[in-house]
């Protein structure tokens, strides 16, 4: 056998190892998607062996290339490659695919499996994550690279399926990427023409080439997904295109090698079956019918990635040492950011608001944001075409810190996750609270992955007034609070806004939503009521009476209402307590003794919020009352809407007087 023939045989052996591992893992789990992994094994082999810069011994190496599997159902492709190249993922974990407690869940999860860059599954999200990573790479490089010292210089790759390109978030994210000319973003489109329902002809006839060219992308086509030379050449060409992102369309055949299920929807979301696995292995000329068999030659060749990765990172470390010697202050700043340490005095210039400073909490947020941004250079963000309304502009920050997402809330949510995953920044994104619905998949994935983007959600209630019920959120607060690991903060006035931002910056586990008013609200007189906010405890006593006989609770603009009711009830001889509850999640985490000191057992409670009531049942108890909204809003001045919907001091007082 010639040397060339031997190399070809070894390439094929390595590729078929991925295919057989995918088949066997899905078959043993009796669940999963084998076909896409089988089809894409050649692409993965060429990318991970010839182009991708990574070190299996250090999955967090800063200047590694990023690879995002947007087609998360093909996770066995990624798990197989991670195991074969020498990441801390064993063959036993491959055998435990989709089982309780394993590191190989049914869709890849960042933080669970070493080498997985993003949690994917909901289609299209990974594309948005990759765009965010490419944005972070470009921005971090612009900030820290210096002539002769390019320490941030890597590519971001993503792999997308037909379904990814059908989902709307991909349109938004790819449009944005083209506009930004992200030359180090390279995507692969697995054009296998099969979805769960059957042929893509049932519902998808886009001209993908023209679509991406219209976005401003460089597009190439590979006619045969098994052609290693064509794949190699296309990736090399994409890396040479520096002024725009690249898409490589790869025509593949789902379940390639399967005698009876190739090009069939049966291979998309179900095991091939024991007989078909056997027939496929025989068709591929596989040397063993033993499940999870990995030839020594294939493993040895795949594992050359370990030495190659160590050398790549070693070369970069020498560049880093040179950079640190030449630019010690920049190096120290980058190290601080990557470690997540906040600079000393970052909150030293926060504004102080007095009773005369009545304003919308969105306006106060803009002032606090700018005070923080002056001391916290890693803070960057923007708005989905609502910068002035959301008050999200960093004054003097320029395009490097102010980001214009356009009317693309879907993409903004996914991009924020990608920026956070990349590291080096604290990103925020703004829109109206009602449009958080468009972002919900990304918000949920951020919470699942323990990421901390900051959401600035303004126009938080019927208080936005004349725009009417299409723009007035009702159920959004309850929906966001229902997401595990999500933190929702709705400050009552500008003073609480200061603490809300402080909490958001120091928060360490999951996303934070700041929920802010359009309308002006009074500043709580801290000389008359609680001298300081207890926002970090989630809820605190704002105004009190000895041995209270009723507790009034509220968030946001409705705190003003319960204070009015508090004063009236007190004048009538009652013993009310007014409690500001800006963050139910923080309050729930307090010790029981603290919670009972704020909400004493046996004392009737009335919760007030211009929103759906579901969040409050836990806190009011069986005999409590929730003054909320269980209908859509209306178009009118906000004062009239509050009156018509019963969110008034009079209503609260009446409920308190009803001593049921």
C-alpha cells in the first residue's frame, strides 16, 4: 500500500470511528439523533485535525478557536470528537449518553461537558451565540492587541442544520453579523435536506446562497460532504476572507453509510435499530461489530491533537509573556477582566437621589449606568433600536461600548449569551419589557447555563399608557420569575435603581433583569421612611407600625400606592406595615427568620403589582389578597388606566379594611 493510500485509509478509519460511536451511543440510549453525526463526521475530522486551534488539556485557553454546535441534536458528533481528541471525556461517558448524571446529555451543555462552548438545542440559538463570540473576539482584540502583539486572534465556527436556518433568530443574527463584517466568523450549513417531518421540500425552499450573500456573507458550496480536500480548501479560503463572515454550504446525506436509512427522516430523531447498525458497520467495512469499538490506529491519530494543542497554547503563552513585558498595564487589565474581578472603586461615583428628584426609573437607570460605566470598562451593551427609550447609551463610549442591535430582540438575546460565554465583558441589552417575549428562549438558556447578561427592560406596565395593550406587559413579570435561576429586579424609585444596578453587577449566578418604568415615580423620602434600601435582601420594611395588623407589599411604581394606603390606614388608627419587594428571588433566598421579620406569620398581607398575580401567591398566604391585573390593558393616559383597573390607594385601603 502506498503512503497516500495508507493516509486515506487512516482518514476513513478516523471518520468512521465517529460514525460508529454515534450509532452505538444512540442505540444504547434508545434515544437520540444518529444520522446527522454520521453525515458530518468528515467535516468534523477535517476541522478538528487541520484547522481548529484548541488544546484538549485546557478547554478554557483564551485564544482558542470557538466551535458552536448550533445543531444541538447532533451532539454525539461533538462528544465523539471531544473524546477522541483527548478532552476530559471518557469512553464510559459516551456509553452513558442521555443517562442521569452523565456528562453527555441529550443536547450539549456548556459547563457539563469539557469543550462544549455553548448550551444548544433550541435551533438557531447557537448561531446567535457564535455571532456574540465573534463580536467579543473582535472587540477584545481591538482593545488589547498592539502592533506585534496580537494576543486575541481566533476564529469562531458554528455548525447549523436546516432547522437552524429556518428559525427566525438565525435570520436576525446573520443579518447583524453581515452588517458588522465579522470576518473571523465561519459557519457550516449541513444541507442534508431532511427534517423530522421528512424532506425539507415540505416547508423550505430558500435560496440559502443568495440569502447569505444578501446579508453580506462570503458563501461557498461543497457538493460532496465526504470530499475531504474540498472541505479543507473551503475552510482555508474562508479564513482568508477577512472583511465579511463566511458560510460553507455542505451537501451531506443523513445517516451516510446506512443501507436502508440513509437520506431518510427515520435517521433524524431515532436509533437506527440493532439490525441496521450491524448492516451499516458491515457496509462501512468496520472491523468489529462490538459496540463502542475504537481502533487503536484511529485513537492514536485523533490523539495527536493533544501534542498539537499543547504546542499551540505554548506558542501563545510565549506571545503572552512578551506582551505582558511590553504592555504590563494592559495585560493586568485583561487578566482582571477574565478573572471576573471588579476594579477597586467601581461603585464610588454612584448618584444619590433626593425627594426632589422624581423621575422614571428608566431615566434614573441611565444615570446610574453611566456612573458605573465610567469606572467599569468591561461594561458594554445597547438596545434593540430603543436606545433613547431604554436610556442605555454610555455617554462618550462610542461604537466600542454602545451597541446597536437594530430591531432584533431574538438575536440580541442570543448574542448577549455569546459575548458572556466568550468572557472579557459584562454585556447588557435593552428593550421594552413586552418584547422580552421575543428573547425568552435566549433568557432561558442563559439561566440554564448560569450566564449573567443584564437585561434592561423598560416600559414595565400599564404605566406606559397610550401605546395600549399591545405594548403593556401583564404576564411578563410572572413568566420571567418562573424561570429557574433568573433574577428579576423591579425597583420602586431612583434610590432603589442605584442598588438594583449594584446588585446586577455583583450578581454571580444567572441572568438579571432590571424592570423599569416609563412614567415618573416619586422618590421615597428616606428621612421619613426606611433610611436605606434593603434591595439586596429582596424585600424590606419601608414604613412600619408597632405590632402591625396588615402588611402591604409592592414592587416598582406600585410602592407609591402602598405608601399612600399606609398613610391613610395609619390616620384611621390601623397599624399598617409597608414592604418594598423589588426582588422576589433575593427574598426567597433569605433565612426564614429574616423573611418572618418582614412578613410576620398570622398578619394579613396585601400584595399590589400592576401585573398578573401568579408571582405573589407564595407570599400572601391563604388569607392574603393580591391586587393585580388579570386582563389586558388599554390605550389611555396611564393615570386613567390605573383608576379603571382598580390599582388605587382607595382599593388597597378597602381591601385592608375587609378583615376576612
